[in-house]
C-alpha cells in the first residue's frame, strides 16, 4: 500500500478492481455476511439488498442487464476509520439507452469489510431512465 493511503481507501480500490474483473469471490470477501446495500430511485434496481449473496446478485445484474457493457471507474475515495466515500463514473448501454454519470457510494466499514453501502447517483433522473 502506498504511503498516505488509508486502509479503507485501499478497500475501495479493491472493490472497484474486483468489480471490473467481475470476480465474485474477491467481491464477496469485501462484504460482511449481513451487508446492506441501498439503491434509491424509481427503477427496477432500486431497493435494499440484504446480505452478501443478495448484494453479489445485484452487482452481477448490472453486467447481465447491460450485455456486459456496464463499467465503473473509481475517481477518488475519502476514508476514516469507519467510513469510506467513493466517487466514481458509471457507463453502460442498455436497450438502446446509454448512461455516463458520476455516482457516490457512502459506506460503513467494520473489520475490513463493507457493512453498509448507500448508492447515490448525481443525476437521479438519468439513472432511473437508464435502469427503468
């Protein structure tokens, strides 16, 4: 780990790297058994995903529903001992629609694992239109 990188920033980088590789084993290792992932909005992806399996199914659905085009690029992460905030760019194509927006993940971390994640798109209307 480079000097000046908080462990929870490194955890954020691991999350995006594993997601980019579509590696469910590596992803699963980053979540607590009882992780909660929340997605707001008025679209089929919105909801509360409870537990590691549900979160992994949700994350896998982004690739499945976009024919493998969905990508996310971590722009930066801010962290302290219990939290990490990740700002990232999400892009993809789905049913003739495209998305290219910045999103935020607000996370609680315990014991080196994500225990709570709240996803916030910076353009809710574009997010809802894409996934709707």
